[in-house]
């Protein structure tokens, strides 16, 4: 079983469109894990049935027990997130502001404050339209993604892939270079970088590759919309060569990405579009590269 | 020397855990006393953020001299590891603890 993680650093490069296309091409050989939980959108393209759902807790929130509270205001004084609200002399916690740091509970003289685990969202295991399985999550309002949630989604996918003897786990990785993306990359066999030739595209590509390089994972790169700026595309090509990254494909700018999205389909489900065949070639190349790892 | 492993269980036959910060267990093998001991890392693995630096700190407290793992730590955890001077060997993610130790002895793992 091989784990393929797709990341981009920058948003809007076509990462999820391409990942969802791979998910369709790989069909039943693949377990899909959507770790881009902040703005999860694979479900829009892959039609999951939300078969199994589980609450996910992460971090803590302060809670004031009004029976014990003596309304001394010490919690209000120390809170740096202005999460303690006073209405008619009654102290309560504003859940959206509270960071769960626990300072209020520490200074409370009447032990009225405790930290409670916070429900941040739900984690799902679904059957998708290819007949295969996807593990994904949905965050509550104001909740943020975490390395912990990504690890949960990935571990769940891994267990299913092991049990069902699947060939691949395909992970739609988290954005940026923080904790969630570190967690997305951990344990990967192959990383696919999806980039575009814009100033922020190449900048974020290099930034996220710093992380990938640290993990010593074999990497390939897709340059999407390569023809919108040939100069930066050349720079990206030089970068790939200097880092020994496999150049998987350069895909020209094409509005089929948006068209497919509007239809709620992946590009490879459309009829005879040239981009469809380019993505199919890329998927074959990834599979070949994985064989020699 | 104390050799540390990221593992999914507590014995030589346990599978290695490819993850660093969120590894379930840390196993410590003392190659002088020939003893294998285990540390339950699941509390640190449960941190929403910062599991890596916490696990690096755990390794320091366990007096590890070298770590054998899968992909290795991310940026923040690597900074902690560098300060503590614990050597990191990667590439043992798909093995059992025993196989990982043998690969380490044969010099097959990559030092980062």
C-alpha cells in the first residue's frame, strides 16, 4: 500500500480538481482522505454518502459553573482573548473567543472554572461515486483544522486501506506549511506538488517543498496553467531539476477546470477534453514512479 | 547508548509508527543492558497542535541518544531535536521495530 499526498502551498492551483480526478481514475484501488479540512470540497465532486459519522473533539473551552462562581472578576482580568463576558454581574465564557488556555481556571479562587473538551466537528467515512471509500471531516463554525484532525483522517484511511488490501491512499493535503500540513505529509510515500506559474505560486511551492525535503519523500510536480507565464514556468522547471523533483506534467490554462466544477464532476468524467487525457497520463506516470520506490 | 523507536506497540515485533509527533509509543532500547522499555506517547499524540515538539521533549526526558523513525520530525520538532542533540535516522516506517534495528545496525537508514 502506497500513500500519495497532494499539496500545493498556494490555493487555487487546481490541487483538488486534480486530486479528485485521480480518485476517479484510481477507482476501487484507492482510499481517499480529504485532509484539506479547513475548506473541504472533495465531497462536492465525489458524492460521499456520509455512512459513518463520528464527533471530533480537539482543544478545550473554559466553562464557568455559576453555582460556584463568586463573581470576583479575576478571570475577566487575566483573559487575553476577551472571552469572559459580564452581563448583570454574571461571568460567562464567549465560546468563539475562548482559546482554552486555562489561565482563568488557574486564577479562579472558587474553582468554578474548568476546561471542557471542545467539539470542533465531525469525521466521516463514506462510500463515494467510484464505489470506493473516502474519509473526510467537516469543521464547526470558527473551528480550525489541526494536526490532530488530519492525523485522525489519515490513520482511519490507512486502517481501511490495510484491511481491504487497497493499493493506494490518496490524500488531499492541507494548505500552507503549518501543523496540519506537517501531519498530512507524515508517513507519505510520494508527494505530488501542484503549482502554477505566478509569483505566489512559485514562492509557496518552494516553501512547502522545504517541508517535504525535510521528510525525504520522493516528489513529483504538476505545473498547472503553465502557459500563463512562461518565464516563471521556466524558473519552476529549473527549481524542479535542482531538487531532483520529477516533472510530472505541464497542463495549459483551460476553463474546463471551472466547467467541471460547475457540473459537480471531475475533469476526467467529461467527454474527450484534452486536459482529461493529460491528467490520465499524469496518473499513469505517478503509478509507474511509485513502482520503482 | 539509548536507541529510541517510534512504534505502534511495545515489543520488538510491533510495527514502526511512520509518524513522529503523533506516534503511539516510544520504545527505548539500551544496547548495554539489552533492555527494551516503552513509553506511552498517546497523550502527546492527542495534542491539537505541537505534538511534534512535545514528543521531542519526551525523547529528551527519556534520555534517548538516537531516534529511529519513518519520515522524521517537522520543522518545530526538528529544532527541538537539534538542541537536544539526539541523532535522527529515517526510512524505517514500513518495518517492525526489530527490522528497523537490524537496518540501523547495517547502516541502511538515512541520518538527517
